[in-house]
C-alpha cells in the first residue's frame, strides 16, 4: 500500500519553489479538463503560452523551476522559442512534456513515431520506477475496456535516459533525460500523467501523485 498522506507537504514544497507552470495554447486542452477542480489546482499555474513568450521576450529573466508542456501545445511556437527552452534547461530547470513531438524543439527527443501495432493489440507497460509505483499496466492500457487513450506512439529515447513507460514492442512511451542538458527532461509520447484516470477508480491516477513526489525529490536534490 502506498502512503500518500504526506502529499500535501509535497505540494506545499513545490509551491514554495514556484509551483508548476503549465504552458497551454488552447482553451480545451486535456490539462484543463477537471484539473482546476482537483488536488493539482494547488500546485499548477496555468499560463497562456503565447502571452508567456511575449513576456519572456520583454524581459530575459527566467524565474520558473518547473514547466509543463501540455499535449495540445502549439509546437511551432515552441520551435520558434527554442533558445528560451535551451536557456531554461541550461539554468537547471525541470521540463515536463506530454506532447507527441512532430517538430524538433526538445533537446534529445527523437520525435513521435506512431505505433504500427493495432490499437486493440497494443499494451502500455510500466517499468520499475518511482513514477509508476503501484500503477497497473491494465489501467493505463485500457479505459472502460477500450485501448488507445493513453498513448498511441513512442519515442527513441536519448542515450542514457531512464525509461519508465514502454509498449509491448519494447518501445519507449516515457523517459527521463538527465544528460542532454544541464536540466531535467521528462517526456512522454502524448501520455498525460496528471489527467489520465483522475476521476476513475483506477491505479492510473497514482501516476500524477507519484510524479509530484518525484518532482519534489528532484528539486531538493538539485538545490
């Protein structure tokens, strides 16, 4: 049994470090669905991506320590502001991305590859990692008996990356990269670790809680 009784303290610590800045460029993002009314509302700061980069261009200062890229982000926008992403990571920032990347904006990323396995036959598998602790493979493969909601593709992980999610063809669905930059990159192939299974009786919702605990640990380890 996983003890989440201290999750409030973890949220408070992350908030003390500036919280998680959620960049979004569309009103109907999956990150908006229900999350404003969940436990995560205390730690998320939802920011319009276009306005964010306008403000960044006006002042060069980077104050965020953790930035989350939503799955439906305007990736052309990210590509055009690649210098900011590089500076953020070089400053030691933690970048979480749930985007199925189709353009080169994220250091070390191989771009999204759609799986050739038929959706009905494809399974998502957890690897032994704190982020997937207590999560059942069935609960991230199926939603109400139907496959494909969590992720339909994969990445080729960067050299030395920690793979914490894969599919049944042994392809990487989620990885953590400590080596491509001076910062930390967590990237998934379109898989929303916070929102998936949030309002269902499923172990999938532990992904978000485990991710908060992981973020807290990394922030503390990196000073």
